[in-house]
C-alpha cells in the first residue's frame, strides 16, 4: 500500500468492491445511545411532549339513552292507560336502566357528561316517584276498609 491517493480505475476495469472502502460494522446491536429513535417514541427519562395523539372521545350515546330512560321512568306511570295492579311498578325498568347508562356515560373519556348527569338525575327522580307510589299503594292496602 502506498501513502498517496488511490489510482484511478481504468475504463474497462471493474469497479472496486464498496465494502473494502469502509470498515465492517461491529457485531451485535448498537449501544442504547446510538440506536435510532422513532419520531413518536419517548426516549427513556425524557419528558418531551409528543407521541401519537390520544384517541378522540367517545360519543354521547349513553348520555342520550340515560335522559330518554329517565324521562320514560317519570312519565310512563302517569299515562292514561289501564295499568291496574302494576302502575306503581312500571317505572322500575326505566329508572334502573337509566341510572346504569348515566353512570356508564359519566365514566371514561366521553362527550356529553353533563347530559349523562341530567339523565341520572331524571332516573333518581323516577326512583323517588316509584317509591312514593309503592308507599301509597301499601298504605292503601294496609288501611282498614271503610264501609260507606
């Protein structure tokens, strides 16, 4: 080998092998500080903002369902239909389902949390109406019959 520049290749001669110009990389993975980072990954110990954006909040479907069920629980017992014997119990499925959907609508990353709270309030109102109706029915059933 000489200390001067490399000789120019001849026109018809094949090009020299590219691997001979650069040293071979060491075996094994590179050290942690030399590993390439993805642009969205958070390096260890760094508190820089970034990364993938959070998922969008879920819809307000549970909140709307809670309001509808709470309203049904408040209105259905007073409808002018023949519900003899079951009128004081007819609100139970509405307020219980409305309260459950209101609680689920307030949990997690959702839109419409105030609407879910309003549905929960309507469901509690339907519960109180049912308790008052059952208490009135029991008081009427347990009172001594008065003859005219």
